[in-house]
C-alpha cells in the first residue's frame, strides 16, 4: 500500500475516490463544498432530497463526471463539533472498507479537516492505521479459493497547505509501521493452536530477525530454562507434549549502552486451564492467550520498520497449558527463578506463573522500564469490558505515561489500584505466597502476584484480556495494544 500526502485542491486532485464528510443537518466540510461546486451542486442535491442525512456511520458512494475524481464517497459525521478522533477512526475504517469493495485503485481522504481538535501527525497516523485495519484479512485455512485482494493500492491523506505536509508524512510513516505491527500481531493470534505452537513462535521470531538487520532473536530451550531454575514457568508446561520456549527479541535502535525498554509478553499458545479445566463454551478462544506475546512481536516489527531511536527487548515465555498425568496439580508448590516459592491453587492461573520467571529474567538487561502484556484475567473483562485495557504499576508516573499514550493512540487503558490489602489476599500457609485467591479483585491480585518479582524495577502490567480479541460473528484479534505500546515508545525517543 502506497501512502502519500495530497496537497492539490479537491477539485484538481486526481483519484478514483474522494472521501468527504457531511454533518447532520446537511453541512459539507470544506473539501465537500469545493467538490460540490465543481460538480455543479450534485452533492447538495443529495442532501436536499434526503438521500444523505449526515448520520454517524452513513456511507453513500456517488459516481461523478466533470471532476478530477471518478467517485465521491460521502461519509456521515454526526452532529457538528462531535467528530473527534475516535469517530474519525471508525469512519475511516468503514469508508475504506466500502472503497475496497469497488474497483478503485486509489483514494484520497478529506475527513481529517473535520476532526476536532485537529492534529496533522495523529490524524495522518490514525488514517494509516485505519487503512491497515480496513484491508486486513484473517489468514483463514481453507480448501476453497481465497477471496480476491482489493484493487485499492494507494491512499492519500489530504492537507490544506504545504506547511502541514511534513507532520502529515511523519504520521503516515509511523501509522504504516504500526499497521504492519498490528497485522503481524493479528496473524499470529488468529492462527489455531495446532499451528501457532511455542516452536512456531520461536521460528517466527527468527524470521522477524531475518527481516530486519536491527533485530536479533534468541530462543532458549527447556534444558536452558532448567539451568536458569525457571521452575514456575516449567511447571505450566508439565502436562503438554509441546516443549516450552523462552524467546528473546532485541531491537537495537538507540545508542550503545542505552538502557532498553523491556516488553514481556504472555505466550500461552493454548490454555485449557490444565487440571483446573475450563468450561467447554469459548475454549476455542484460548488460542488468543498468546496475544501478549504477539503484541511484543508486533511492537518490535513496528519499531524496526519506523527505525525508532531507542533500544527495545522483547521477552516471551511460550508454552501450552494442558491436562495430563504429568500436569501440575492444585496444591503443588513450585520454586520460581527468583527463589520464591509458590503454592499453585489454580492451574488456570498459569499466565502469572510463566510471567514471573520472565520478569526475573528481564533484570539481566538492566532495563529503563519493564512492561508486561498479557490476556491475564477474566476478572479484567468483567471490570472494564472490551473497551479499556487495565494498567497496574509500582510507579504511578509510568502508569500515567501508558494511560496518556493510550489516549493519544485511541487504544485506551485504565489505571487500577494495587493496595497492600490486595497483596494480603495471596498469603499461603505452605509457601511464600499462592498464585490465586478467589474472584474478588482478580485482575488486581494477579498484578500483585507479578509485583512480587519486580522489586527495584520500574514496572507496569497491561491486562488485555478484554481488548485483545473480539468474540461472536466478528471473532478475531484486534491488534491491540500495539498502537498504545508504540505511542508509549515513540514518546520516549
């Protein structure tokens, strides 16, 4: 996909499809009004007839003559003053989806002029991400022929004057990289568990490193994990035939010796719950339990594509959680890499058991900050639904950085508490602490468990259980929280 900044006047900009907005009540924004003049009032007549009302989500494709564009797609914006970045992104994804169903080879969007408040960089970046989302296709494994690819091969982001071009182009470049990272995340997460195994993830890490000279990959096998005394991590993989892997991805974009940002991603490629077996309804969705790992891959892909000026390390503990005669039992006690012992009360609380050893391992990189990303708890879905990820941290300033990044990126998260009283719920009569403590405050107590392995680190935890994927008819990975992570990383350069 070629992305470019369009600077010509709307009536002179050659394109197969011009995308313009109209507000409720029938007022066209600047580009729409200028195109309407060139088209001798044809768009205004659509409004007058009631064929277009400007309602949010409304789309009307119009074939035209007498202008430089072959088509005009009229997009409803809702009430004047209510078209903000969230609505802008949704409108663009819908509009580009409609354009992709036509034979249009290119399109130019004028919707950014309607966004309040305007920001050339973010408006262009969100446009590039919307292009990626609209054109993304799930890697379906079918015997039938795949659907034909859309003809759309170029997208233009329109600006009113040349002074806006530099920031808009930067936004398009960054958005293109983020869209590539999101696509990688979605591809990995959407694959079934019999394809995307821990071994497959290790192979994909090496493939990612081959694609970028700035990225290096290392895959540690179980014998090395035993030498590292990762007893907590290895306890989860006892019940499966699939060998566990610890995947380390390093992106060297900053100066030599600069402390890296470390991203730790939960990589449970299928989670049956182990001996604490999950209920059958929805268990197929447990292939998405490695989305934290997939988002680390996506962030490194995006960072390398945009040549971000910082050092970044991804640590991914990858395994399956399956029941068998060798599987861990409720009541077992395991020793973590840190030396702390854990009473396993619930084998379905396995994500924290693999993440705690990965967090300990992350110390060797002397990180500036550590952020772990995980589809960790159903409790987070109950608390925040599918709209916000949860962020918990031992550093309020770091949590604030992530919340602000999510707000800018339209990939929001909510800062949740981690008080001492929550830590007390993890007490055990038989070990240093337990891995589970009941339903109350479950997302928070899971973070409190991880916090026991982060002394001396600036650390934050993102629980993406509600935002990582969609269920129902549109089941599939969302690519979140790659936009949030990338905005956080860009702000640190």
